[in-house]
C-alpha cells in the first residue's frame, strides 16, 4: 500500500510564497518549506526536483498575482492615459505589499526563473494600454520605457533612496503622467 500524500504542490508553493514574503528569498529553502507544510525535506522532492524549480514556481505564482492585480486595476476601456496611471499604481502597490515577490518577478539575476511567456503574460495588461497610447511602430519601445521607469522608481523607493524630502507619491504621479505625455502618439 502506497504512503498517503501528506502535502500537495499548491501547498508547497503557498508555503514558499509565505516564507518569501515574510523573510526574503534566501529564507526559501527546501527545509524551511518542508517544515511549513509539515513534512521532512526529502518528501518535497516527490513534487519538486530542486530549490531552483521551487523558486520558479513561487515566481510564477507571484507573476500570476501581479497579473491579477493589473487586470483588476484596468477595466479595459476608458481613457488610456488614466488606465496607464492606474496600472502603474497597481505595480507599485504590489511591490510595496510584497517586495520580495516583486524583486523575484522583476529580477534578471541569478534567480531569473520566469520564462519569456510568463513575463509576457504578467505584463500583458500594461503592454496593451501602452499600445493604445503609442504609435504601433513604437509600442515595444514605449512599453520598455514605461517598465524601466516604473521598476526603477519602485527599486529606489523600496531601497529608501528618495532622501531629498518632498512627496514621493506626488513624484510617482508626476512621472507616470509625463511618461503618458511622452508616449502618446503624435503625427510625424
């Protein structure tokens, strides 16, 4: 008679996300996740082949969460400039509430575990609204510019780099509004 399953893959990923959010990426170990789900570390290998695979699953779940927040922030109709601002705020809100998950999704470092398709799916709502604002032949460049600015601003904010005073929220609103101005299609 086979041994009964004591945990599931979704429970393992959820435990990994909880550890990531509470203690950061370095704390996500096979032992820590196993303890969280109530099994011994070797039992995890029945579901997950390595820590890297586990981190990939956690990153995919975080990217799915971000995509859900972006979809909730964008009704898909209305003023595309306002929609762009709303989407940028949604990314920032996600980053502030889950900084370690945000860094995992947007990092291209050693833990770069999301596929091209997963990144495209997560960013599709932002790309769609940017494509409405920009000329068709400039949509990719415009999306990259917006993404670079939003992620750079958020990285500085999360790192405590805005030390000159002033309202950071006002600076964010100003920046995304100016970007919307810059990428809005104009005739040649």
